[in-house]
């Protein structure tokens, strides 16, 4: 009926540090401040306002009620600060294995210019920060890019930079300006790569594409498009990121013929 207060309760736990973030998505910005007294042990309590009628946990504004605006998590040897808007794999132990596999399949020698498409908080690109000449990440969520930039600075990863924008907007510009990449990591949302972005990626013609997918259907569709454009599938490695569910991540390597 859209006449209540609480729309969503989003709880995020950093498994390696034990910190917990509680984000309340509410319909009005007059939430009682006594919540801060009820959860003194939680590292971060936020309230997000969503006045729209759609069923989504993405809010129009967020403010901190108690504690910090972020929580600290560790993936492999990288310590990251998570904001409520940032996408990070929920299985952080599995994520380290996933990124190791993606990096290994990329076959980097240190001389490559690397594209990290749909980079989120920049973890794949930063994972290979010492294995490439330059890494350029593209992400549409400004908060995720801000997290990625802070992490890059903390790691002194000077060869890594991030661009805020939609993949379907940024990549066509680069085909015109003559940008070149040797290897591309692609880690899109479940819907897969936007058709305009995929067309532009083919025009950019990296010699190798490492495609990380959480949706076999969109993966198959995009791989078919890349094959039609002259790419040849190499290996496909499933990674069980969500044990005891039907979901699986796949790392697929495609080489330009």
C-alpha cells in the first residue's frame, strides 16, 4: 500500500574483520534516532531514503545514523572500505579465488594495457596492478568509483585509473579516439554487456578478453556475439561462489583469431 516506513533492511558483514553495516531503506527521512542506541556494537548504521514506488533497495539519499559510513573488508591481500552503494562479491573468500583465476587466465607479462569493464570498486584491475603497464577501469556508479580511487591511492597503484560512465557511452568514444587495449576484463551485471558496449569492445579489438559472468544465459549470448566477430573461446572455468545454490560464476577466456 506504500504507506509504511521501512522499505528494505540491507545487512552487510565483512567476514574477515567481523564489521557489520546495517542500512535501512525507508520511505521518509524522519527515522527515529533511538535506533543508534539499540545497536551500539554495529560498526555502521545508515538510513537510505527511497520515495519511489519501485521495489528496489537503491535509494535517493543515504546518511549515517551511527558509526562509520563504510566497513572494512579484506579480499586476498587487499583491504577495502565498503560503502552501501558499492558492489563487492558477497563471498569474499571465493572472490579471491575468482580474481586469481581471472588474473592467471589473462596471461599478463607486465607490458599490456588493460581494460577493466564494469569494474565496480576496481578489484580485478587492482588485483593485476603489478602485472600490467596500465589498467583503465570503467564503472557507472560514482560511489563505487570513489571507493576504487581511494583503494588505488592506498595501494600506490599509480598505473591504475578509473573512468566514471556507462560502458555503452565510454567505449564508443574510445573507438573514435583510437584507444588501444591488449587485454580486457569484463565483469557485467546479470543482464550482460550492453550491445553498444559489446560492439565497441569488438572495435577496440583486445587480443584477449577475460569475461567474468554470474549468468550463463547472458554469457552464452555475448560469447556468441564475440565469436561471430572473430574471437575464439579458450577455457571456461566455473567458480562456486554461492555454495548449495544453483548459481555459479564463470571465467571465460576469448582470444582474437
